[in-house]
C-alpha cells in the first residue's frame, strides 16, 4: 500500500475557471487542516486518509466545498451516485414518503416496499425471482454466504465449502472477510474457515485469454490434492464481478468454465455486484459481460442512489430456504430506502443510463488509452468497462507496480478540480456518475493527462 501523505496545509495552486471546474482558493482549502484535526479527535482512524476535500454539497457530477471550489467527480462517492448526486427525482420520491409520515416499518409490510421489489425484479430480469433487501453491501455478501451453505445442507453436501478468488474483496464483516483474500485485513479473525478456498485470480499479466480455462482447471487441482470433492464438498462459488482495486475483469472463457462446473456439480454461482451493478459497466449488471446466469447476486452502492440500500437477488427455491424470521435486518426494506431504490431504477430507465454508460465508456476508454500511449513506460494497463476504469502505473526503471506515483497524480487532480478514486495501490480508479456529459468527461480525461505530466516533472 502507498505510504504517500496528502498535504493538509493549503498549497498555492493555479486557479481554474472552466465550465465544469472552479478552483479559487489554495488547495486544500483554508480551514481544512483544523477541521480534519477536530474530526480525527472524535472519529475512528479507519475513516481517515481520503483526499482532503471538505464536502459542502454535491449535485449531479459536481462536488463543492465551503469556499465555492468545484470539482468534477470521477468517483461517484465510490460508485454510489450512478444517477448523479442529489438527483431531483430521488429527492422528490424520498420527500413523498416523509410527507406521508412513514419513516420505518421493520419487517412489517408497506406499499413502497412491494412497489420497489416488483420493479427491482423486473429490472433484474427473468433469471431472478425474489429479492432480500438490506442496508449495506457487506450484509449482502454475508447473506449469500449463508444461502450457499443452507442450500448445501439441503442438498446433503458432505462439507459446506465455498470457492473464492484471491485478490477479491467482499466487505469488512467476518464472513465477508473470510471470503476475501487480504490476509492483513483479516488477522483479527482468530480462526481460519477450512471450508473457504481461494483460487488464484486470472490477471491479464498472468494468463492469456486462450489459456484461461486451462488455468482454472490447474487451479482446482489444489483442492483435489486436499481431498476436496467438487460435488460433495463445495456448495458455492463467490466471484467479485471484477477485481475492485484495478477494474480487472476475468477472461470470459474463465467465467463460462466456472458456470459449467457449477451446473455439473450442483454448486451455486454468486456474483458480488457491489461496484458493478445498476448500469456502471455499460450493462445492467456486470456479470452480463460474461454471458452467464448466476444463481445469486449481491447488490449495493449504486442501488440506492446515495441512500443505504443493498440486496440479494436469486431464484425462489434458494431465497426461500431460510424460514420466517431466520433472515432479516432491522432496517431492511425501510420505506425511505425503498423510495430511493425505486427512483434510482426509474432514472436509469427513463434516461437510458445503461446505454449512456456504454457509449460514454467508449470515450473514456479511448481517452485513457491515448494517455497510455504517451506514457508507455509509466502506465502498464488501462482496464475497465463502461463508466468504470482504472489506470495501472509502473516504475519506469524497474517495470514493477508503482504505489506512490498514483497518489501524487490523485492529489494533483484534486488541486486542478478533479476527484479520482485513490486506491493506495498502483492504480487510480475512475467512475463518474452515469449522467456525465461527454464534454465534462473529456475535460476530466484531459486533467488526468496533465496531472500525470506534472507528477513526472516533479520527480525530475
């Protein structure tokens, strides 16, 4: 991980005044350092370390601070604001629920819940029949872990093994971190679940497309060596739709081979769609790029347009395995979040944002690839689909991943009026709201190009 520390004291930077960006003060804005110190004094350290912008408001594709500085948002608050910040229709829908004096209903029925679930299942397609609503993404991945294992019990599996992928990440609660492979982040767990197995990820710098299926079957031999039988001992395979830190997708043949294995050995196939869903990748859901049909998908982030909403979608025979009261959450399906979810789908459909993501994604990809051609010694890969992308950087002398340079680029982008996703690794990620205009998108791409050149100059 990067050890780069962002400046907290105001830095004098060139002022900016374009159609989409305004920088009219030193950056970070005066007062930021004191604010961050006060926040750090009363908030867990785990919430700190982001780029030092004090958000005052956010509207559509823009972020504003208290001094009127204006940024283009290439983060969508980490792929949440797919329909744009403070979307008017979403706010109106939530207000209508509040005006009806209905804030919370626990698991008791309400009309907006029914209306939303009907639309959600219609949006998701015929492969999914029922949904279970929650508040956070990690809750959804925990539920999928439970469903895979409960289904394994119902199928009389000998063991309740779950296969996951190295480098994938599914959340911060215990089950989610057991399925994730970051050893450092799960050191706090006092035991290892011997029925959670990790296969190596088919990175493009490790596996070519035509060898991906062979790579999968060779990976599975490690299970056989440990006397793990796919049919008797594996009940589910959990896949992050793409590897989040770098927008790294699998080869399609690899995923198709996994689906074939699942069907042959009665294994549930699940996708963690947290970052990929609701139009982000140019499809309704990211798994559609692979031409497969999962049994379960976990949704969140862009699902609620900024309100806490997540969910699991699947077939009735699996979703109904837990009996009454065996799978619920205090804030599940609350009227406010359901209204937000309903408005989100309505906006995606009425504005054709899935297609907009696909078309603008072509512009984004073309622009980033052009930057790579200018900087072939610095940029190893440009990855992603739709309005989701990552630039992977390498050390120009060694060719090894460069963890510091992307942080410098991210900070310079901030100083110029563009917010990108700081990963702390060798990548910066890009994911603007799907409502972004082409000229605004292009302006952001141009800023990234200039920021990279500035970062290079600073090293000389």
